C-alpha cells in the first residue's frame, strides 16, 4: 500500500483483490494470468516498470492441502533408512581407523538420506521398467549411502564395505566415488568433480529427446535425475546450461538440490538465502521450481500465521543464522527467532524448548519429499528443480551436525557412536558399538528387507546399475574410404575438408549413418560443415519456425526436428557433454551411437579436460576432432587461438588414442580403425584426432604403411643418396611437409641423405615403449623385448630431428628409446598473429631450421665438417640472435 496515503491505498487494495477473486471464480486461473499480463503491459506503456518477482515466499511450494497420502510403509522405510545411515557412517569410520587419513564423507549422505530413500523406494526406475530405467547422477560425496543400500540389497558384501577406499587390497575394494571404469556393472556416471553432473545431465536429457526425434529410441517417460548439492551450484558448469533445458522444454529432467546450506568450510550463503537465489535463477531460465523447506511440524504454525509474520521471519533470517539454530537449543531458537515479534512468541507459547529444537527441515520429512517428487515427475512442459532444505551431518549430533567442520568428519568416538545408534534405533548391543559393525538382518524373511526388494522390483530393478548388452556394429567397408586412400592428385585440400567429406559419407551410409552424431560448438562453417546442413539437418526439437536469411542459398541454415547435426552454440563444455551422452549410449540405451565432435583444438583442450577425464572414466566412445590445430597452422589469429599443447595434455588420459595425421589416407586409416575397435571389437577407448585448415596436395597411400600409421610412425620417403652421414627426419601433421622440404634441401644443397618419417602419434609410440620397458623390467630372466620404435631403428646409425607444431617435449617423450641423438623442434611459447611462414620462422620449425638442426647433429658427432652448420645459418638466412620464442 502507498505510504503517503494508507487509507486510499487500503481501499484500492481491497477493491483490486475483490475484482481478482471475481475473475478467478467466474473465468478461472488462465484468465487471471492473462489479466495480470495485460495490466503489466499497460503499466509499462505509462513508463511504470514492474518486474514480477522470480522467487516465492520462503515456505513449501506444495501446500498441506495438496500433499498426497504417503504410499509406502513408513515404519519399514524408517528402519531401512536408519540401517543405511548406520552402515554408511560405519564404513567411513572403520576405513579411517584402519588407515588414518584414507578419507570418506559421512555428512553429505546424512543430510540427503531421506531425499534419496524416497527416490529409491518410490520413484527411481531400474533398467527393466517398461519406461526404461531412469538415468541418475548421484552426488559423489554421498557414495557411502549408495554402497550401504547395495549392501542391504545383497549386491555388495561386508567385505566390500570393509575395504572402502582400499581398491588395491588383495581381493579388491570399493572406490571413493562413483567411477564406472572401476565398477563397470554398478556406477553409470562419474559425478564427484562438482559441477559436471548438472551440465552432463542436461545434455543427457536433451540427447534422449534427440534419439526419440530421430526415431532411434521409442518415446517414453524415462527421467534424468541429477542429485546435487547447493554448494556445488557455484561451479560455472552447474548453472551455465540451465537455459538450454528451459528453452528445449526438457520435462524429462529433474534436479534435486540438497540445500543443507553448508559447503566444505562454512555456509553456502551466510548472509543471504541460497534457496531463494537458486529459485530466482531457475525460474528465470524457465524451470518449474518446487521448494521443500519445512517439515510437517511447521504446518500448524504456518496455518495459524494469519498475519504472515512467520513467513516474513522465515524469509528475513539469513542462512548463516539458520545454521546457528541447528546447533543451538530450543531456548535460543525461541528467543532469537520467535522473540523478534510478540505475535510469533504467542504462536509457540505452548511449545517446549525440546519441541522447537525438533522442528524439522523439509528435506528430512518423507511426506514432504514424496509430494515434491511426485509433482516433479508429473509436471509437463519444462524441467523441474526440487530445492530441498536439509541439515548437513543430520544425526551426527555433537560430532558434527550442522557444524562447519562436519564435511571433514571421519571418525566418531564411542559416546558419539552410542548416541547415533540410539537415535536411529540400530539393534546393536552397547558392547559392540565401539567396533562400528555393519548391520543387516540375518533372517531371510525379514519384513523390511522383503519390502526393500519388493519396492525395487516394482520399479524395474536395482539402481545404480550399468549393463552393456549390445550387438557389435560392423565396420564400414574399405570402399567407403578408397577416395581418401587414393589422394587428391594435383588438387590442394586441407585435412579439415577431408574430415567433413568423410563424415558426409559416413552419415549417408545405409548401415551406420543413422548412428553418426556430428557435434560442433558454433564453428560448423569454419570447418566447412555447412555442406551437411541441407542434407542431414541441424537438430532442433521445434524444427524451424522461421525462414532463414540464407534460404535461397544451397547451404542454408536448416533446422529439423529429426536433424542429425548437434550445433551447440558457443559452449565447449556443453558440446563435450553431448559427446558424453552419445558416447555412453551403448551402455545407457543399448545404442551404438558414434559421436564426432569437431572443435577449435585449443579451446576444447583447455576448457574440456575435466569432462574428457569423465569421458575416460565413463568409458565413452567416439571421436574428438581438434580442428585448426597446431601453433603455426592458424594464420592471423594469435596467442589464445594457436594450439601447441593439446597433444601433451591428452597424454594424461589413459584410454584416449591421440593422432596427428598429415594426409587424407592417414586420417582414413585412423577413423576406420577407430570404428572397428570401438564398435565392432567393443574396446573401451576413444580418439583425439587433430586436423588442419592448411591446403596442400594429398598423396596416395604408399604400400605397407597401414600398421605404422596406427602404431604411430612409418617411413614416408627414403633417400637415394648413400653416405655415412645420414639423418632421420620426423614430421607430424602439417609440419611433415616442412620435413619433406628439409629432405630436399639437405640432399640437393649439402648432399646429406635423409629419410622422412611421418609420426602420426607420439602417444602411441610412448605407450608402446613404456609397456615394453616395464615388461623387461619385471621379467629380467627373459630375453629383452623391443618396442615397435626400437625394432624400426634397430640398425640405424643416423641422427634424428623431430619437428612438430607442438611443444618440444612431445617428441622428447620417445628420445630415450632411439639409437641416436634426437633434436626436437617445437612451438614452445605464446602464439602470434601472422602468416604461417612467419610463424614457422618465429618458432623455428620450418624446413630451414629442420635442415640446420640435422647439420648441427651430424657435426656434433663428427660425421660432417664442423664449419658446415655455421655456413648453413648464413645460407638459409637464419638470424642466430633472434629472440627465443619461449621467452618472447
């Protein structure tokens, strides 16, 4: 009401409310919404800006009247949940007694146990359900609770729990967090790198719709659940893609954010309210928001609060103070919370301090949680987020309930264990409590355990569960790749063009075309992919509701509901999440989807490593294609665009095959081998392949090089000169052409014989060498084995010069296994904006530097006149005093 004239304000207020009630009663809620929108429009016409609030009062979204009856056996579920709480706590406590510092988390699961048990008992569907199993991203820090439940289900043994975080024990143990690679029949997704679950689940939900719209998956009511923490929502990836979910109306997606108001070191929002903040953000992005804040004990108080003062007080108290209430007695709560207004004190005058202390948060009340989850699964037209307020460390008492140290709590003393045991009614004798034994009823006819199994059977089996049951996909015939084996003749092309042409042929293939998933983050035209738009379409769940500006052109921007191309916009993280969804479809959906994700190699490399590591853990399959790669191939762009490090970084991912091909036939051999190994032989690997936009002639494939291409190295050109002073030149990617020019220079000007080798993968060579070295180390009595690299150069007395468009450390990874000295040339340092020729001179990797390095190596070994290198520097117009590009 206006402050300057409260009487007129009250009259107007009353009349407007009566009018609104009349419209509602006569015409219904839709007309009310229309009327309010019209009023807002009229106000704006008069210059009055009115912004509707995106947050609602700090109370439960679902009223008491709308709360449905709870369908389960509450007493059974309470006991089951208590046993799981105890076992989850016991496995962490026992592990840290056995090995101090082994780690583990008690408090996260303690806060979300009710949320999860309601899900397990009534909502989360297993693989055998008629709608298909739900896809669930479990909060990683609460993994002990999932293990503890699997123990009650009989899927894990007491031995497994005893060896929590001790996977290297003689008979194995349980990993710290959800890791599919380490438990391939159990976990579906790696989720403990916080922030990844939200973005991965969004793109998983979108990919499910993509499969349905392309006719590869039957439409179903399958849900994607992401179980998250409120502190986790600060990660950029957590909220960065929620607008996509709203825009695409992903009503198959449900976020459950466990708002225990506390992160690792303190409050999530000590001076504000994280629930209200998240509600505003998600509402603005088009999500359906359901708040579960207060347990049933608050209902009578809120019902009696006819003045609205209680709701106002709940709204104004910051989260940090609510945490203070969690560790304070009822007397403090009465004084500090209710004592602010006499009317509030009157509300609780008949409540004891103990009753005030026991007023629950909504996330610990199964009835409130069930109502929220049911509303979420029944909602249509948009994604849903459930914001559930809980207490971190719930049940730990003085050991850490609601305290800042609770995230790091690993051990409980005897008194704390006794208190925990008594609070949750665990049937363990006082004398045994100190040992923290695991509890599972021994009787086969135990009613609670029977109930647990019955509920899971109704829902289609146990979760989490990962099962791979898929027929191999036949590798495309060699004929599909013949044009690439034959080369380009005199026509100059780039490997980027070759990749797009190959992708086009694969998409058109009758056998595997429907399984190909091209993914690109708003760089399709940069990579020349616009030729695919018209033929295969860009995926959009709405189709194309507009006439594109380039409609009259042959290569217009063509969006289709069943389009094959996923054009993500400017988001490498989102694109990689789509790659993950497609690359794990063989396990999630029983479909051999084949993602080809094309991206700027430097941006993808630097922004996606966490997700690429998750892809390795998930055993994802597919091709990561780093476009415009290398430090000197991208003319004009400069420091932040030029990639000289991606191959180094991806050396770290064990199951990622990395290749840097120079020619069309190399690329074809690698892609076909990848299709064979991943989809026909079903190996759990994936590929990183770099391509360039530099144009040059593509030669035909020489005989007998296929094995070398895949193993990482083969001889491309052999010198016809016969002299003792011999050089082996290694070239990779586009720098291979510089090595060939260096060979010509060395032979024509200096009469030095040089053989040229194409190194397609330093990583493959390095892994083979280290594996061979390890084999010899562990079997000293056997005849030493030789790696492929050692076999290739067993009789060589030449010197070696390796040049690549990457840092010098890349070729140096194999130096120790070569019979001669290796000089490495590379692109260490920050990039520059200039031409390719200028950049290769600046980074000292062009044919002149390769030739000069060869002469230096030969002179150092006394195989040529020592004055020749100095003369070559003058001949080749190399500035010996130029700045070091590493330091410039």
